[in-house]
C-alpha cells in the first residue's frame, strides 16, 4: 500500500524558553546544520548557545505565535488536510525537529498498512541542513524500525513548472494591491562551505558569479544555484526588470562566511539609497514561520522604515494556497501512476 509523508522543519512546543531549549538543542546539534566535529559542536551549542539563545528565541516566537499554536505547524496541518481532500492515499505529517517526528509519521503510515512511502521534504531548494538531513534521518529510521518500508524522496522542486506558477501567481496577486519600487527575494542563508560540500563534482562550485549559471550536474545539490534559478524563472514569468529585484540571504548564525548579500544589510541600504516602497518574498519557505513572520515581517520592516523607507510589503509564503496544494497533488499523482 502506498502513502505520503510531508516533512517540514519543525517548531518548539510552546514559545517559552523551557520548550525552545530542547528544540534548539536537537536542531543545532544536527551535524548537517552546524557541520563541525562533535566536540566542538557540543561546546558551541550546549556550552554557549543554549545558555543565551532560548530566552531570546522564545521572545521572538511569542511575537508570532497563533492561538492555535505554532504558525509553521498550523499551516502544515492545513496543507495536509487540503491535500488529503484531493487524494485517497493516506497522508502523514512530520517535522525534522520536534513533534510530530519523522518516526511518528512513518509509524502512522505503517499502522495504516503503508509499505511504499513517497516522502516530500517541504523545501523548494536542496540544502544539507534541510532536504539532506531529512533524507538521511528517514533512511536511518527505516533501517532500524521500518525495514519493510520503501521510501522514495521527492527531489527539490525549485524549478518545477507547477511550483514556479504557484509562486508567481501568489506574488503577482499580492503585489497588485501594493505599491512597490523594488522586490527582494530573501532566501535562508547557509555557510558557503555547505555549497562546496554539496558539490558532487568536487570542482564546479566556486561561488564566483559564473558557476551557478554554467550548466553542471552539481546543480542538483547546489542550494545557491537553485535559489537563483527560482528567482530567474519567477522574474521572467512576471516580467520584472533586472534593476527592480535583488537576491539576498537571511538568518546568519556565527562568524563563518555565509552566502551573500545579507538580507538585513541590503534592505537598509536600499532604504538609504532612495527605495521608498519595498516588497519581500521568501521562496525558501512554503509555510510562514519565525523567519518570515518575525525576522522579515517585523524586524526587517522596522529597520527599513527606520532607514528612510515608507512602505514595506511582505509576500506571504504559499502556505495552503490552492495553487500550491494542486501542485503537491499533481506530484503525488505522478509518483502514484509510475
């Protein structure tokens, strides 16, 4: 019997330091998130970060928490429910960190008689710290607890026509109601070394302005290429002039060299250089969460206005947008009919 497993990042159980701490511990101790030797990672996370960050993160979560719970979880549940209405196959929801766990999701499917799982990491672009860590953990769990199961993982969908169409229509519909001079495509940042580590050719990626636009098999696992390609296809579809948009990367952590340019500094610079009406879209996420609602929708907006901007528009993630749900349903049908 076939079944579907949707997987997103995850969330603390509540916006309190008590619940944020174990969530951050699980997240940051993942060797594909902070990819340094275990002892150094443990020192950084357990010795430093977890002594200061949970309280600060909890305060941020409190700003965006919904009465129903974590926005990411609530939206993911809505996606699951809408998708289930379009599909006869059982669909389970899981999170890489926190609950419901991937093990819980697989067990739910097993209890329904599922032996053939189509797993959809809900990340448009591939990255070590997102798609790869989901796939690695799912395989570890399969071998240990679900040996009778077959798991097929859906690859990054950054350039799938259905995704580009849904994203483009969502951006257009939202911006039709707002004045804007410039649009930022803000993607979640990763350290540059993650790009080099993910290079299957071990020689193509140089982050030099040309490698991401030069055809290569390395692009299958290149987060930077996939981000830039998402933007390229969207702006082409929406006829956005080259001088009217910028790609940026947000959410830096630590002193390492991360993908450039940074979202926060770019937003401030645009305001200082005369951009009055700014729009920001976050295509690395398919569900609104702390990084979109608080980091962009609150902090970045405040900074933009402080530096001379006049209006700041955040384009919501696709969330349970019907076009996106239809895209997910189409990909499931494609797999089911193979």
